[in-house]
């Protein structure tokens, strides 16, 4: 029963994360800019996570670990989130969400090159499946190439972020790391928003979209993911997280009447299948 509850929590997390691009489109439609959206998102989320940190009676990281976490937030998370939120201006929300899920493949490549992990034939086959999926998904003739390339760049930056954080996360809890990363990302976007001029929502729809980004797309998925992670572990959590782009595609089709071509859908299916197979391979490796 406890394991089932963990699966439920991760599913809620993935579905909630899947609403980010949807709320982002509504925020942009009401006159907001990317820097202001992300400043409010990470600033409020950092304040919330600080409260959680204090309630759990955990201390803030110190020394080199703190510096590394700040770097992860100020560089890695800033780059990934900026590219993702900008990509949805140039490409369909569903396409961007699907391409972001190339990051497990990039993590695998970097793990082999940087961490010297063994590259099995199964993992190589999975990588080729993902590359085939991305080739089908990125259609230069569809007029969405800029957004698609931004989404792929976001996936690449996120994979570097994960590799860098592999060692750091051994020394801190998920709550400690999330608090510092959100805070540092929020400060960077705050400076950028002040420099470029803030563009707050023009009406109630924009504020509601911003509330959705903060609560539904950030706080709820972070809290439920951390809780579910402790129950079912990271590998199973990663597999269930493939629900995220599916939710985004379905919501975009319903709310924005976005229609991905059969070829793009097939490519997205290849990417998600590759992620699931890679995750299952990792799970089997750790249990043998």
C-alpha cells in the first residue's frame, strides 16, 4: 500500500510539472516576459522550500557544497528553465515537452564520457531509438525549428546539471538542495528582470496563470516528488515521470487545439519508449 502511495505521489508530480508550459503560454498572453515569470516562480518557491527546511529542522548547506549548489541553480537551472520557457514561444508546447525528455539520453552519454560508466549494447540501442525519435520529432519544414533546438539545448543543459549534481547530492538532502537552487535561480532572474524591466500581468488571467506556475507547476510537484522519491526510489520515479510530456501534449491539444503530426507523435513515442527502456535497464542493473 505504501508503494502504491509513492507511485501516486510521483504521478501527481509528473502531471503537475506537465502544466508548466500551459500556464506559461497564458502568462505570456497576458503581457508577461520570461524573466519576470521565472523570477516569481523561483522566488516564491524558494521561500516555500525555506519554510519546509526550517520545519524539518535541517540547516542550510555550507562551504563548498553551498557554492556548488548555487552554481547549479544560477547556471544550470537558469539556463534550462530559460530555454524551456522561451522555446514555447517558438514551438508547440507539446513538442517542447517531448524534446526535453531527451535529457536521460544525454545523461547516459555524459556518464560514459565523464563518469566512465559502462556502455552496454542495450543502452546503445536505446540511445539510437531516442535519436531516431528526435530526428522524426524535429521537423525543419514545420516552422518550429528554433523552438525545437532550444528544447534540445534545455535537455542538454539539464543533463549536465544532473551529472554535476551527482556528487553534490550525496552530501545534502533534496529539500536542502532544492531550497538553495531555487533561491539562486530566483536571484539571477530577479536581476535580469530588473535590468530588462519587469512586465507584470495586465489582468486577472495573468495573475492566475502565475499562481498556477508557482503552486501547481512548482511547489506541488516538488513536494510530491520528494515524498514519492523516498518511497519508490529514483529509478522508478524517473520512469513514472515520463507521464509529464504526455500530460502537456494532451492539455495543449485540449486548450490550444495544438495538433502534432503523426510523424512527430511517433518520434515522441520513440523518445518516451527509450526513456522507459533505459530506466528499466538501470533498475535491473542495480538489483543484480
